[in-house]
C-alpha cells in the first residue's frame, strides 16, 4: 500500500489505502489521460479534463490523529476520497505520509496541465466550519469559566482537572480548526497545513 512508479515510461503513478479493516482497499493510478480507480468489484476511469472540484482537508480519526483527505468530484463519476492512512490490523492504522503527499502533488500537477475548469478548495465547508468554530469558542470559554469558579471555591484539584481537559480540548480542536479554515488554493501551491510532513 504505497506509491508505485511502475510503467515509468508511461508516467503512471499509483496509490492505495484501506479505509476500513473489513472493506476493500481503494486503488488509484494516474495515467497520461486521467485517473483509474478501483475498490472491490467497482472500478472506473476519470479523464483529468472531467475533474470539476478538489478539496483538501485535515481529518483526524480516533486511531489516527494525523490524517489528511483529498476529495475529487468529476462529471459522470462518483466522489473519490483519498486518505493518508490505511488500516493495517485490528488495532493499528498505518500512516502513508510520503506516498500520499507524492500522489496528491502529482494529481494536482496533471490536473493543472489538462487545464480543466476545476475549483481547488481547502478545509471544511464554510457552512460547517463557522458554526463549528463558534461552538468551539463557546465550549472553551465555558471551561475557562469553570476553572475560575473552581479556584474561587478553593477547589484546586477540580480546577486542575478542568484546566487539563481545557488544554487538551484547545490543542486537539484548535489544531483541527486551524488546519481546516475554508479557502481556495492554486494547484501549484498546495496548502502546507493540509499535506503530511513525510
């Protein structure tokens, strides 16, 4: 489940990952004209000129907190999801940082060369992001007020416990909202916060 530069003369680049332990692996291959994809018995081909939209985002999961996703929409094809981690065993997910980064960068390069009228989006959808950010700020403020009340009541243990939870909440959720701010990007300048550091 890694990048494969077989058929180098034809410029083929491949990538595969397993989104769930029991499900079929997703396999992708970039050819000179488009992207071939397959999962289980389903397969297809999407010409680069048919690509209409891509979205890069940061999508941590319970067993893999450092996970990224690229979504691709094209005419006459299902939405493709390309994830930077893969299930390896019942209790382990494998990070595919280098293969994912190389594949996504090459995908963008080839789409840009095909010059389709594609839209390149980053982060979460604005209708989900901004309400989520407001809720995040409200919860963080509420926890900070609880710490203050606990200190006023001379409950240092309670204040320490809530304070620790607040720090963890700010670190994890803050990182999510920092990386997933909605916006647009150019295919030759991929957003660094949405690419794994291999």
